[in-house]
C-alpha cells in the first residue's frame, strides 16, 4: 500500500473497512464510497475522498482529477496516517468501542 498513490475502495456496502484503515495507517490516501463506516475512516478532502457509491462518472472524474496531483495525494496520505495515530490508537479507540458495545448491550432485545 505504501507504494500506491491512492487506494480505491468503490464498495456498494461496507462495515468499518480494514483495508481503508490499513491504507491510512500506511500513509496512503483512500478514495472510498460514501457508505457504511467509510466516513469514519476517510475525511473527504483531507485524508482522501468520499465518492457516491455506484456512480462511475464521479469516480472517473475524481481519479482523473488527481492523476497528476502527487503532492496533494502525499499531503492527504500524511493526514490519513496522522488521523490513524490520533484517533484509532488503542488508548482512544478501544474505550470508544467498549462504550458503543456497552450501550448496545443495555438496549432491550425486543
């Protein structure tokens, strides 16, 4: 992933995408579909781009637009890595996930 200029994840559905998190942690920006948990990982315009799922023309335009903008992609990749360090580390992310699970477990099963 580190050798890539950008990682493309044109999913139609997605949970919390590990591949996006791995790319960001590697310092590679992600262009991903605006579905599921992708917006939790990718900040559009900062750490990559969020694009409409299934809209091929929007994807084509984004890829074409950034094809020669290597410095911007590098800046996005650096921001993506820093976001992973700051937001998805074990000291901050794990407690947030535990709170989410505890809240879900406290809901009635009906």
